[in-house]
């Protein structure tokens, strides 16, 4: 790996010799000149003060978002919710509520399917079917049409 770097660096220097003047100066020009002025060697930048902390942008939750935070289990009461919360906390609460709602919808779908199976079995015991109901409806409509034709 090291020899590859040496070969690449040597090739670059060879190509640099034949390159035009502006291209040749671009390689190390940032060390010598900044905006055309000669500069002193750069001093090391000051270390950040120990009191500096990275601040995450905060968000003031609406009433609906407060309810979501409670439903997600992040807080027990609405009084415990601070004035401002991070977007990450709100997103996590929304995702948790989405998952809970999807589980509820899955349970309701399974319950509905079981209920329809039970109702279908009861209807089969009474000898009711869609075919028999449809035939009865058509017979009644024919009778009504015949009665209407007689009266006209």
C-alpha cells in the first residue's frame, strides 16, 4: 500500500512538471498564499471552551403532539412535558404511536374475520345463502312489476 502511494506521488510530480503554471501552483498554494497575500504560519485554532455544548434545535409541542407524547408512554401526565422538546423525541413518540395503531388495526381485522366466519356458520344453519336471498329478491321484484303492469 505504501509503495503504491510512492508511485502515485512520483507520477503526480512528473505530470506536475509538464503542467501549465496555474495548475502547478494549485497543489501547495494554500500553504503559501491566501487570497494573494503572504501570511504567517497559521496558529492553531482556539479550543472550544468547556462550557460549549452542541444544542439540538428544540420544538414547542402543540396540544396534539402532547397527547402523542403521553400515548407513547414518554410522559405520564401533561404537566410533566417540558416547554420545548427535541425533534428526535417527538419523532420517536410518533413512531411508537404508529406501531400501536397498526397493532390495534391488525387485531380489529382478525376479530372482524372471526366474527364474519361465526355469522356465516349461523346463516348456514338457518339455510340462508346469498343465492337464496338473491332469488327471493328477484321474485319479489317480478311480482311488484306484474302488479304495476296490471294496474296500468
